C-alpha cells in the first residue's frame, strides 16, 4: 500500500506519457495471511502512515486486486477464510470519500498511459495512431490482458479482459502433443487455457512435457532437473530460463515453444482489438527476458496471421521496460477519482 501527497488540482494534470503527479509519503507491504481482513490492513496502514501524512484522511483510494471485479467488489480465495472486499464498505469504514477496486491488470492498462519514451521499446516500424485503441498482454504468474479506448476528448478508459483463459491453439505437431499432455494433466476433455502455456507456470508445464516426450529422451540435464524439482512453483521458470542461457537443449526448446505461443497470443490480441494506438507486452517475464520477445519464434508467430498479417504488422508493438506499471496505474485512477470528489462537493 502507498499513500501520496498530491496537489489539489492533480486530477487536471494527468497527461499521456507522464507519471501521475504526487509524492510518496509512506508505503508498506503487508502479508494477507497475517491479518483478518483488508479493512484491518488498511486501518493499520493509515495508522502507521499518520506520522508522515499529518494524519490526513486520503481523498480517494484505488486498490488493484487479483480477481474479477463486480459492482466494486471482489472475492479473494487465496487466503485461508476467503475475503470479500467491497469498495463502498471500505469507504465508510475508513472515511475515504472514494474507494474503487480495479482488476490488477486494469491497473497495468492505466499504467501504460504514464510511460515515458525511455520506458518502452518499439519493436516494429508501425506508428501509433492518436486516439486509437491500446491493448496490453502480459505474462507473469498468469497471463493478463486488457484494452483501452478513448473518448472524443482523448481520455482513455481501460477495460478488463479474461483473454488469458481463452483456448490454447497448437501450431505444430510438437505443440499438438503439448496440448494433449495438458488435457491429461488438467483432466480437460476438449480445451486448455492459453495461460497454461503462456505464463511462469506455463513455462514449467512446457518443460515437464518435454522431459516426458520421446523426442527428448536421454537429453535431460540431471542437475538442472534436480534444481527444477527442488524449486518453489514460482521459481521453476527461472531454473528453465537459466538452463536455456547455458545452452541446455530441453530448456532451450521449452523457451522456444513459450516464445512461439506468446507471440501467437499477442498476434491474436492485435486482431481482436486492432490496437493501432499500440499493443504493449508487459509482465515480469518479458521485462527480464527482452530477447525472448525479439526472438524469431515470437515475431514469426505474432505476424503469421494469414490474410490479415498486414493488419498485425501495422500495429505498433511495444515492450514495456518499467517495473512499476501496475502501481502507477492505481495511482492514476486514484488521482482521477479526486476530480469526482471535487465535483460532488460543488453540488
């Protein structure tokens, strides 16, 4: 959690390509399992922030949550007793006029609006069209997707998507075998989500498939495999990435398959949303491994869209280099909310 000091007219100074106005006054990370509710965490945070904030109650608050937001509420299932978080309830309990919950990848989307030129890398020759839709695909723990549309005055709104849970589509005999492997693993008769392949856990799934595949029999590096098996689930992808850097054939092929599938999904996003304002590749995997996004496997699968290949090639493709895009996006939303509070006070 972070609390910012911002000027009273900050909501009028939000600009494309600039960080939201404001200075961090206090920030702290809390472990959910150590607290009974998000309300308890927020109250503790405001109490601990008081010496730095002058005990001022925030004007607005945006919480980026890993989950589907419905009616400004979300259910967290990854804590022992499950939490239901309601924005309106938090507003009343904390005394904050505006509390809005957004999906964590929606926060990523708003964060794109704050990127400076040095914080993104254009990967093709396409030029962005002002006011055109923008989209984002990001692989990390899972596979996030979102898109933004502009109003007549040029102000962008970000919309959530569950595109990471659409069907995985194989592109070769080897990925057809991967598809069958994943159907057996997850007891799915007909479908597998693309997130099962394009994510950190997806990379681990690909490796586990290859070490059982007849074409890679006898090619397994015993030491790498031991490290993979010993690693925590969230660290297994790092073992594969390191193995690929060392030239291990199984790890290298796992990365090649991952890149191909990631590129194919990015290309599908380009076709679905026609984001001529830019398609952004974000997330921890891309930021830590930019060469993967520039690889032949990624680029070919991205552009290989048959009769509509030119549509994809004319879409500006960016690699996000900044690591705090989600945090910036939440701040962007919170500052925007200040304008609503000001207007309501006038009524």
